[in-house]
C-alpha cells in the first residue's frame, strides 16, 4: 500500500468513529421515541399546587 493510500484509510477510519458513535445515540433516541409513542406514553403536565 502506498503512503497516500495509508493516509487516506487512516483519515477515513478516524472519520468513521464519531459517525458510528453519534449514529448509535441517534438510533437509541428514535427507537425510544417510537416505543414511547406506540405504548401511549406522553409527557406529564405540571399541575399548579
């Protein structure tokens, strides 16, 4: 592998790490939101005391 290819694959690899990490958070968020939506859970309203 040439030096240019090595640099390219290192940059690509390091760029993929945060995308995978943040993609996991986004997937969990949407998964939880869909589950909460279909189970009928809604945010609670604060009642004045």
